[in-house]
C-alpha cells in the first residue's frame, strides 16, 4: 500500500511541473529577450544533459564514455544519420569494454 | 477529411516514428534495467510497471526504486523526485512556447509526454512541428517513447536481465549519443549555438557536485540559455 502512495506522490510532483506551462503560455506575452531565452533552452539543455553525465556510462572508466562521445561528434559532423551515430557509439563502448 | 490531408497525417506519423526511434533504442535497455532493479528492491510487477505508467521519468524511477528498497520514507522520496524532475518545467516552458499555435488539448497531451529525450528530439525537429498536423509528428514521438519505456520496465520485471551485462552497459551510451547527434547538426548550421551548449556543460559540471544532478541540469540549462540571449541573432534561429 505504502508503495502506491509513493508512486502516486512521485507521479504528481513529476507531472505538475510538466503541464503547468501548457496552461500559462497562452496568457503571457513574453518580451523578445524571454523568447530568445526560451529558444536557447534546447541547446543549453542538450549540453547539460550530455556532460558530465556521459562520463558515467562506465562508472570507473570515464574515458570510455568520452571516447564514444567523440566518435558521435565526428560522425554527426559528417552528417551521418542520428540512428547510425547512436549505434556507432554503442559499438565503441562495447569494443572498449570487452 | 480529404485524401490529401490523410496523406499528410500519415507522413507526419511516419516521420515521428523515424525521429523517435533512437529514443526507443535508448529507452528499452534502461527500462529493462529499471525493471530488474525495482524487482530486487522488493516491488511487485504491478507496482514497478505502474510506476513507469504513472511517473514516466527514468532517473527518478531508479532513485525511487532504490530508496524504496532501502526503506526511505515516502515524503523524502517524493521530495527528491520533485527536485530531480523540476528541470522538465524549464523544458516544457520552452517546448510549449514553440507550439503556442496548437490547440489546448494538444499542448496538454504533449506536455504529459515530455522527458529529457522527447523534449530534445521535439525541439530540434521544429520543421515538421510547424507544418500542418505537426501534433501528429510530436504525438508519435511521445507515444512510442512512452510505450517503449513501459514495455521495457515490464519485461525487466518479468524476465530479469535478458540483455548480457556488457551489452546493456554499452547501450547506456545510446541516449548521450542521441543528444550529441541532435546537437551537432544545429551547431554545424549556426556555430554560436556551441557557446550556449558548452557553457551549460561547464556550469553543470561545476555546480552539480554541490547541488546534485537534478539542480545541476536546471542551473546549467537556465544560465546557459541566458548566454543565448546575448549571442544568438534573432534572424538566424
């Protein structure tokens, strides 16, 4: 029973921050600089999500995650499709850990 | 609805599947690992699948299941979840602003499916979203991601560790590689974007040991994007 209380509590505190913007954005006219800030968020979020998290892929060998990241950067720069970028990074970690 | 419109919807759904497929590749092994961990922590199959259905947040679920196993109080677990997931508020604000023109029901429905991964894919693939029936594109991304997460958790709970350990460890890089694969083409097109991303990386790296991973991502994202106010030029976005 207690576990369901925890699950429902976790669900509420997760979903509320997710949905609030859907209700407020219509009623606020953002100034230009806020719009610019909002447009920059995806790029900032991607940065913060990639690093330093990528170093924890193999927790005791952070360089393996970094190496896979460099492979991903190079392939993505060469306009390789994102699915192949993902598979190549997986292969890199796999080869470095056998 | 005309035949042409149906064709457009079909194409948006197909594009959504393609755009969402790296998320599925990334989610399945992580969800299976979560299912295994939650089972070991003493949760039933129904509870661990229910958590995926209702909470739908990877890192928080790992943490939650771990804390349940340790017998931590409900309040502490719920507060820790709030802190860890608060970053979705910032992401949702940005995404909803991007889809301002959509009807309320779509804004609401799509925001329910917002995770780090669905947000990243959705905000990079703006083009499809701005075309007619763009909500079918985003809806497909959200739904396939959600279903793969729930299905993976269930499988992990039922079958246990079905993926060999070194393969599942390797697959742990999938979502990071996807984030890179989304970011690099944007930087290639507009180099100044790199300033924002690198700033966010460094800020997160510096502050997260002190304030935790959840707040680290929030602070890195919010401040990194502030730099964007100064370096981005309106006409190039």
